[in-house]
């Protein structure tokens, strides 16, 4: 989006909607899919377009998610609106939800699912430090992280598991 002519963006957004629609409506291909993940270089969370009123967004930030995409304007916003509108009630993709990282982080926090993200990061971190008896406990979380780290071959994970306390 940052390197495309702004005048082309609305047409590109319509093409994107058509492509997503063709994929999701293809027999067997869209079965079981509930959400479409939007990962683009548009600098604001897509939820800003889903819920334009700040009161509807609750905890979701309006802070730019990208600091590298600076020259955007009304055509960029129009393109994202075209995409989001395709998922609204009565629209072509109404059976599915569109989401992005900001929306999913809020949902995970509300559902107490951030522990899943926490576990994934622990499994892939270069180092993992857990609390020994007296300062922590060997929980199922810690055991799962350690087991996954043992399964990792030839990766940047140094597979160091250290305890403190």
C-alpha cells in the first residue's frame, strides 16, 4: 500500500475483495473459516474502520501500528473502508469476520488467552527462565514450554532453560 499509487488503491481494494470472495466461496475452501486476517502496511488497526466511534472500540488503541508508513491519505482510508465494508451485514463477505493483530490482542485479553501468546513466545525465545521451588513452581505451562523447546532442532533458540531461586 505504501508503494502503490494512491489513485489505484480503491480499485486494488475491490480486486482484493473479489479475490477473498472467490477463495472463501469456492466449494470446500472456505469451509470452517470464520475470520480473515488483515496484515498490511496500513498504519492503523483495522478495528478503527469496523468501529469508527471511539466508544465502540473500548480498549483498542488508535495509535499507529507502523511508524514507517507516513504518506497516507484519503485514498488509503477509502481502500481500507472498501475492504471492511465487504464484511458488514448484508455485504458479500458477511459470513466472515475481518480482524487484525490489534483486535485479536484485545479479544485475547478479554478471553484471558494472552497466556497462549505468552507460551508461544516462551517456546521460541532464545532463553527461558522459570522459577524454582521457593520462588515459583513447575507448572503445566513451564513443562509445555520446556518440552517444546526440546523438540526444536537447528533454530536460533539456544534451548537454554534456567531456573532462579
